[in-house]
């Protein structure tokens, strides 16, 4: 029974660790994704500096697993180049060795403080950046708490007679020693926990110097497996990075397997105490890997690219942004326009999923909104970069104007995606979390406004493709109608509040925020019509010449 309870604790701690990592990744990307992309894409100034930042990140996170997963997620999103990311991984490996020394001090309060600050920032502040920074701090605190729980759960191993007997018997079986230490590191999701265990056993005289080295090498090898498992859904770039890290540690473990005896003798000359020898071996192992492989990150990345070639998922849509078409501006702009229409389809799907989440409390639909928003950001960035690469000298006046319209529409669609994911979807999540229900009239009004918005978006798609002036007129008029819908729904909502409708009182903030955000979405949708009307001389000082009033974009 005791073993079962320990297994449950172990699984719960590992799950908490992964959830904390997810919160860190989500919070950092949402709060500082653009800044990180701008700063990190330049490679941190070189591989040595990149390795240093990876080292610092692990010191701060107290886990190379956390650093590895976050770095891999950045690689998957093209925020960091693979070679620089691999250099950061080498620095992170050394950082986790230094953490072995750092953790001898009692710093559990850091995790508690991070949890407290994260919750306060997420609940008190209204801005996107401080709330997401709070989410990241909460994830850091939960991760450190999970590591503390993992240490507590694995602590009985130090006194286990079974574990001691098994390890003593491994003195003449280096391969099995390597495999068992690696397995324990995978099970604990931390090489650090196993190294601490080996330190304790070495101090008690249970394991000798050579066996200590084999176990430390096995722990380092096993510690590279959890990041590889954690990024399987992140894409081939993230899997390549963690696979390269696994190969680097495997090569180091192989060297230790063969040269353990002379290495143990050399370390014993410098480090007298058995536990100090274990810590020294851990640091020396990762420092040697850093020195040897830092100059070889280029060949290492090419090797894993050959081992793991790009294999397109049959369900994944292939990008139409063909680099070979860049010397032919007309064709390049045509494929960019086609991709922008695809961007509009993704935003359309986001709106539909959000409506399902609002009206049916569909959690799966809400999770799909987050996934679609990441795809919208990726495609929007790809379109902007592709159009920007067209040579201005080879574009005539009409091509320059069309390129500007493509980028402008893509930017507006990306803004709509941000409003849906960061505003409307958050409102849907709040409604589900608090178990709130719209009044029948309120839900009908929200649904009708959503449908009006979807119709406008589909009309905008047609206008962007056909450049039809009549449709452009109609879309601008429908933008004015969007304001009327928002104003009338707000008035009816206030009337229901005055007569004391319970559902209306409970959902008042949600209802009004939804109306505001949908009005903003319609303002961005209508933007596609203005260049067409202006080109035909039908737009003057924010008013259509035929008398239809247009409002400036919100």
C-alpha cells in the first residue's frame, strides 16, 4: 500500500512539473513572444553567449528539463535558430550540474514566492503582459514545488535496502549501472534527483568512485529523455533539438563507460570526499560536453536533420509561399494573397469555435481556439516576411499597392485573432469557470451578433479576392450596422437589468464585454474595403461620397 501511495505521489509530482512548464511557456510567449522573437532570432550574439544564456536559464529555473522544453518550444516557433538553441542546451546541461551545488542551500521559498506573486499578478492586473507574466511566475512556482515533491518522494530510495543491494551489485556491471541510473532519471523526470541520491549513497560508502561515475553518466543520459518525450507534439524542429541533446549525452556516457577507471583516479586526486567526487563528476561531465560540442553544433544539427527529415503530416496544410516565385512579383503576390485568404478562414474558424464555447460550454472548442491562434500568428508572420522579401525595385505602382493591401489585411486578421483569443475566448472561459448562463434573449442577441460578424468576415474575404466596389460599399454600411447592433443590444441588456433578471445581472460584464469586442472585430473586418473605395475615388475624409457614413477604424 505504501508503494502504491508513493507511485501516486510520483505521478502527481511529474504531472505538476509538466503543467508548470506549460504555464511558463504560455505566459512567456504571450507576454514577451514578440520581443523574444526579435532579440533571440539574432542568435544572442554567438554560440558562446547562447550557451551562457542557457546556463543562466537553468540556474533560474532549477531544472534543465524546464529549460530544454522552453528552448525547444521557441525553436518550434522559429524564435531561436536551431544552432543557437543547441548551444543553449549545452549551457543548460552545465547549469543543471551547478544546481546540484546550489540546492545544498534551502531555497524552497523561491517556489512559494513565485506562486504567490503569480496568482496576485494574474488576478489583480488587467493588462495582457502583467497577467501573462503572472501566469509564467505561477508556472515557475508550481514547477519548483513539483521538483521538491519529486525529491521528497524519491528520498526513501536513499534508505531502501533493496536499492542499496542492487547498486552494490552493479560495481561489476557498468552497462546495467548506466541503464538503471538512466531509468531512475526518466522516472523522476530529473537527473538532479538521481545525482543527489548517488551523492548520499557515495557518502555512506555504498558505491565506489567508478560506480559513481557510471551512475552519474546514466543520470545525465536519462535526464535527456523527459524533454524529448515532452516535445513530441511540438514539431520536428523541437524533436531534433532534444534528440541532438540526447545524442550528446549518450556520447559522453559512452566515454565514461569505457574510461571510468582513469577518470575516477584523476578526480580522486582532486576531490577527497566521495560526495564531492560525485558533484565534481557531474560538473566535469557537462563541462566537457560543452567544450567538445559547442564548436560542433553545426554538424550536429545537420546530423539530426538527416536522422529526422521533414515528414509532412497528411492533415497539415502545405504552405504556398514558394520562395522560387520571389523573382516573379505577380505570381508571388498571387500566392501571398491566397495564403491571406487561408488566414481569414482560420480566423473564421476561431470565431465559430468561440461561439460554441460560449453557448455550449464546449471546452474542446476553447482549446481549439488557442491552437488556431498560434497557427494564425505563424501564418501572419510568414506572409509579412514573404511580401517584405519582394524587391521594391521590381514592383510597379499597382504591385506596391497590392502588396500593401495584402499585408494590411493580414495584420487586421491577426488583430482579430488576438481579440478572439485574448478577449472573447477568455470571456468564454470565465463563463464556463463560473458556471454562468445567459438569459434566452441575451444568448440570442450574442449569437446573432456573432453571425453578423461571420457574415461580414466572409464578405471581406470575397471583397479581398474580387475587389468588388459594390460589396465594399455594403461592408462599410454593415460596419455602421454593427454599431447599431451593439448599441441596441446594450440598451436591451440594461432594460433586463432594471427589471431584475437574475441571469442578466450575473452575466452583465460578460455580455457588455462581448459586444465591445465584437464591435472591434467588425471594425478590423471593414478595413479591407477602404483601399478599394479610395482607389475608385469613393472615400473622402472617412465618408463615402454617395452619402453612406463610414466610421474611422477603432
